[in-house]
C-alpha cells in the first residue's frame, strides 16, 4: 500500500489546482512533460523488468484509485475538457466511439454528454 501512496504523492506533487467551471471543482493540472495532444507524461523505473515505463498521468492515477486497468476497447474521457487534468473523478471510462463523438461535439461548440 505504501508503494501506491508514494506514486500518488509523486503525481499530485507535480500538479497545480485550477478551477474547472465545467465540473464546478478543481482540476489537478499536470505541470511537467506533456505529449503532443496535451496529456501529462511520466516515466518510472520498473525494478521487475529493469526497464523504464512511460505512462500518462491521468491513466495511472485513475487505475490506482479504481484498483484496475482501463477495460479493453475503452478509454478515459476528460469530462472537464482539460487534457492536463489527472483528477480521477474528472475522468469517465467510455468506449472510444463515445470519446470520439464527445470530442467532435466539443470542438464544434457543444457540451460533452453521453
């Protein structure tokens, strides 16, 4: 359990609090490296495989909080519309088709809905 607490502490120590009017609460916004799509990246050393693991911060924190991996064929949708946000309750596990449809709606000025 202590191992997970250290990972969560590391993740959250690299975030700033930013108000999300969409959610009515604070986003935990990643301040370090991001990919070309704006998602927070981090790397960790895996002692088991003796190799570096690269993971997106929002996925790692969501998986730790929920105690499982994202299901095959599903992705995490940023309901807050902030790709730097890693706050688990601002993410929703949805099919890729739903995520794409929501993205298309928000790009054209509509609110994200299921």
